[in-house]
C-alpha cells in the first residue's frame, strides 16, 4: 500500500514537472513580446532582452491609432466569426451523414474532402483571385469568408466525422425506435455528444481565420476592410520596423483569441457529462 | 468591448457620409486607386512622401485618391497576383529594372512620354531613369537614390586594435580584422537571413569595383561571362571574408535588426549597410556615446572601377495603361506635384539621396553633409538585384549564402549563374 | 442497423451538398486551375505558353527541389513522431485531477496562436550561437562540445527548425486528444488514478484503443499540415542558409512570386498534393491492416 502511495506521488510529481516545464517554455515568448511592447524603439534596438524601464503604454496607443486597429479588430471578428459559424454548421452536418450513414459515393466524397487537407494555400492564390474577380467579389468580406470556409471544411469534417464514428449507436437506435427524425437526432443527440470536438474545430477554425494573411493580402484592396494580420504588417517599413508598436499590436491581437479559446475550452472538457448521455 | 461598439457607430456614420458625399461629388470628381509600400516607419516616407500625398489631396478636392498601403515585403506578391489576374491599380509604386519590366512588356503601364520633359529638361538626367526606361520610353519617376553600401564602424574599437583610421586597402583591412579577432571582437556584424544583404550591400559594390561598373551590362549583352576571372575574383572576396571568420558565425540566420544590435552592443566593430541605415546609426550613436565612422569598402588591388558605389533609384510611381482622359490628366498632375523640385529638396533634408539635380539646402545636418562628401568621391554603379533577371536574383542571393556557408565554390556559383542566363 | 437509414438518400445528399459545393468551388476548382497552369510557361503577365510536362521535368531535374522534399520529409517525421505522442501525453496529464488544469490547458495551446514573427524572433535568440540560451545551457552543464551553430549550419538548421515546429503545433494535437479523451468513460480513468503507476499503464492500454480513430486522424492531419508547412520557416530562416531549410511550399512560393515562374510553381503545388495523397493513403492502409 505504501509503495503504491509513493508511486502515486511520484506520478503526480512527474506530471507537474512536465506540465510546468512546458508552461515555462510556452510562456516565455508571450512574456518577451509583452515586455518589448513597453519599450521605446531605441531600447529594443539596443537590447531586446532587458526588462522595460517602465510600463510605458504609448506603443499601445500609437499602434491602435496608427493603423486603425479598432477597425481591423471589427473586420477580423466579422470575417473569422462568420466563417467559423458557417464552417462548423455545414461541416458538422456533412460529418454526421458521412460518419453515421451508408450511401453510394460516400467513400469518394469523404476522400475528396480529405484531399483538401493537402492543398497548399499559395498554390491557389492566383486562381482564387481570378475567380473572385469574375464573381465581382474582390474587395468584399465575402471574398474572404468563402475561401476560409472552403479551406477549413476538410479539417472540420475530418475531425468531426472521426469523432462521431466512435460514438455509441445505442442512443440513436432508441431514438429511431421512438420515431425521431434524422435531423432531430442530429440536433438533439449527436451534436451535444460531439460537443468536445465541436469546440476543438471551432478553436482551430478561429485561429486559422484570425491569423490568415495571404488571402486577405491578395483579395482586399480597401484599408477599411483590412483584417488584423494585414494591419499588423504595416509596422514594417522597407528598411526599418517599429518593433515596439508591432509587439504592442501583436499583444492586443492575442487577447481575443485567448478569450475565444477559454470560452470554447470549457465546452471542450464539459463534453460528455453535460451532453445527452452520461458515460 | 466598448471600443468595438464605438467603432461600429463611427463606421456607420462614416459610411453614411461617404454615401452622401459620393452622391454630391460624383459628377466631377476623378477617382484614382493608388498602391504604395510606405508604411511610415522610414523617415523619408513619414516626413516627406506621405505628407506630400496628403497635401495633394487637400489641394485637389476633385481628385480622390483611394490609397492602399501594402508593406514592402508583401507588395510584390499582391501586385503580381493581381496583375496575373489582369487587374492593377491606377497609380502604383514599382520597383526598378527586372521587377517593373514584365509589367511594361505586358503593356500594363503607360509610358510617360507626354510629360517626361517636365523632369528631363533640367531636373533629372535621362541616364538616371535608366532602371525605368524600356525601348526609350520612361515608365516611372523615382524619388530617391538608395546607395546600398556603407561601412559603419566603431572608431574606439578600431583604435584599440591600433587603427585610428579606416584602412585604405583591403590588405590592411584584413590585418585589422585579424587584430580585432585577437581582441575577441567580431570584426563584421552581418545578418543575411533575408539573403539580399550580401548581394545588395556587399557584393554589388565589390563586384562593380573589381569587374568594372559596366561588367553586368556586358554580361547581359553576351559580351562577357559570369565565369570570367574578374567576377570570380569578386565572389572570392566574399568567400574570403567568411572563411577568415570576419563575420559572426551565425550571419546567415540573423535578421538586420539582430545585425545592428550586435554593433550597438559592442560585440562587433563594423557593419555594412545602406543609406537607409544612416539616420538610425547617427541617432543611436549619440544615445550610446559611440564614436561611429562611415566609410566604404577599402580599395582592392587591380580593381577596374575603384570608385564604384552601388546605388539604385527607388520610391517610383508608375501609371496604369488605359486610364480615361480625366484620370490620366489627374495622374499626371499628381506625378508632377509629387516629384517636384520641392520634394527632392525636402528629401535631402531628411537625409535621403535624390536622383534630381537640386541645390543642397543650407540646413542639412553636418553628419549627412559628410556622407554626401563621401558619396561624391564615388561613382554610382548598379545594384545587382535591380539589373539581373528575377530568377538570377534568386540564384545569386542563395548562392552567396552557400558560398559563405562553404556549400559552394565561387566557380560553381559563377557557372550556375551563367547557365541560367 | 445501417439498413434503416438507406431509404433516406435525398436527405443525406441534401445534408452534404452545401458543404460539398462550397468546397468544390473554392478548393477543388482552384487547384484544378493550378494544375492547368502547371502545363504552361507563364510569368503572370505574358500570354501563357503550353509546354506539356516540361515544368515537371524541370522539377525532377532540380536538385534544390529534391532537397526541399527531403527537408519536408524531416518535418513530416519529426511532427508525426513528436507532436502526436507529446500531444497525447500532455492531454493525458491534463485530463487527470490536478491543480491548475485550466491554466495548463490554456498555456499548452498558446504556441499555436502566437504570431510566427514572435516565435521566430524568440527562438532565433535561443539558438543564437554566441549568447543564445541553448549554447549557454550546454556550456553550463559541461556539454560545451555539443555547442552548435543551430540555425546557420546547413547540416543542422533543418533539425533546429523542425524542433520549433514540433513545439509550436503540439497544442493542436493536444486539444484534439483532449476532446477525444472526453469520450472515454470516467471510471476507466478514475480506476487508473487509484491504482497508481500500474493504472497509468492500464489507462494507456484501455484508452489507446478507444481513441484510435482520433490518433489516425491526428496522424493524417500531421502529415498534411507538415507537407504544407510554410509560415514559420519563412520568417525564421527564409529557407536558408543555402536552401538548407527550404521546404516544398517555400520552393513553390519563391518560384511563383519571386522568380515569377507561375507554371513551375504550380507544378510544385500539384506535386505536394499528389505526394500527400500517396502518404496519407499508405498511413490509412497501415492502420486498416493493423486493425485486422
């Protein structure tokens, strides 16, 4: 008994050791970024390791106004948010049918979606620009939302369907016997049970959209529609970069994404216990 | 969250104003879409070019400039993608030589024949516009001359090594560098991660000097070859600097900020940079009480153009072909205003070199005056990446990295360049 | 069981159609257009000239391309062997009853969302030859002979970069596994909790089969993500020194947008896709065989 207890303690200790180790490594870049956001350009160019002499906030104010960050935040929220909602809605529906039903062409459709995981974004920039131009969509938010949704669907469907596949069929069967329709089953049984995976794909979708640069660079021609990554890139000139403002801007850009993560992550671990069935 | 709400309200009001004013002004306003890469960090842009654009808009309420700023690193990707899709803005910043050439060849730009005399009569020598001239037609007007090669050195460190002057010859330079190494000081701080630094800052000047300022033109015309001994000799100087450990060991993985940081932290005695570094160096040196000297590469035995200094014109605007008459008139008006004598004089004041022959203002700083004197001792010679075809730029940029990393010999690189010509 | 569903075909297709259409329009059609570009010589401005399979011939003759493929495979292996197990381990650790669960769950994911610019700057300083953390640490613990020029030495740079990639994306697999672990009945995990180290092993044996679908999914994601890897390397080393860290996506980008050889660049894109299909198919076959 005693040795078991010790082993347990050792296990706990090891767990904490590993986790704290990771936490430290992961925190440092954020710490470094925030630290430098409080420094003047000169302080950074002379030494980017030193601690800031004071909690100077001027970089934050300057960054906020210099490239209209408020507007870009709003744009990014609209584009990323809508794209996530559409992707997860369409993706979960498709994943439901792909994972829980048999039908002709299922394998082909599923493989086709997986194929999309492999398409490199830069290879599609020119074709997508030309398509958007023909559709008259260049320089609209829709021109970003559409490719964001399309490029995130494979990942979304892939993760959701592999998750849905592993759900037990028992509850569903009971519901069918009770006469529930398929959409009803999807909505009130499958979706709640899939909650952890839904949270996961929402986070991943949001992260990708929030940081996406190439499509936004090519498809948006109006300062008023610029998303955050575009605005944040404006702190670099041809020959010099305003690192202080850049760090301040990047620090601010991190806040919403952490907030979204915290929000979703709760759902992620609530999962089963909060769902329709208890394990 | 409040901010977002406020911003939303502001945006709604703004949209309303735009819609209303649009309706009123629609009839006689001309709209021009403009792209440029001046994000406002560089002094010349912040203090001269951007205010100039604003001033133009204020003076010409009937010409509406719809401006998009795209940072330099991404400007080409955006322009090339949209051009491939058949769409470019009405006025756009273009880069010299092989970068603007495909746009010209595709007939997407308008030659400035009708108004070129405004500049060539007495402001800018025609020769200076060479990088934007194709078939005798000029397609852009530049605002600046970017000299790409200066040596910035810490006078105190050199003194400690026994040199109270910048060495006159390359031989002497090497002795000095060895001495610095003995004192545990990195002789030259280099950050060549972006790959263009060795080519643009170092090699262009060294090669122009060793092989002659007209060497590159002759190679492109087929009269000379990259495999000729003078070119290989120039490559070998770069290789020698690396082989002798004059650079910091991690030169190929540092960026330019890290490169300068090593200099300011007194870990290195020298760094080579362009005219764009002058302002920052003068400022930081003052702050740090550093004694900084500015020079160019020491003289090399047997050099064909010993006074060559690489430089290229830049910050140029081109106009799209196929504008309406009213748009064209507006665009011309803008160019004339933007590239005026006054602009060039203002640029000189911020420490930029200009392609125009304008009198030096009296109030330029003594430091910049001394750099001007230094430049006047030299003759401008081409920067390689403004003249070479695009794929050769890739080859030489990567090749110089390979050369310094010991992955390639000078002969191999020269051969590869010749093969791809 | 499945036979109950069969008569509802229309509904099924109706449910999949919206996703499928969007996906076809904005992923499949563009890549097909790109496939067409791969058969022409085109600088983006001039009229495209049909050259058949010449771009592919150039590709296979280009030693830099082969190097980029090799570098890419290093990333694939490092990611599959690094990110997936570490992500799984961390998910198991955080899924126990421990203090600061919330904090750890958040902080482990953070590198995924930090800007590549910051990651690159910070890790460059860790790897810095003279005053970097890593070399100083090695010196400090008496392993001075292991000191390396981590990013500037062409023989090592790719491994240094791969290490950062592993670190950056562990969080991604971490949350995928964390979600999967929520389907494992609590009593399995609790039993392990009480039994100590032996239970730890048991968790692994009981849990692994329960999340095997997710593991396969993670590996497939890992392979596809690694084959497309671009942003971090681009800002961290720009593919250098001397092509040492150039991966296929960078090779494609440089050729398309810097050298303006859109035809050649498109050929690289298509190669990435085809190569990826082959790799993914192999992995799925292996898994299927393993299950039997």
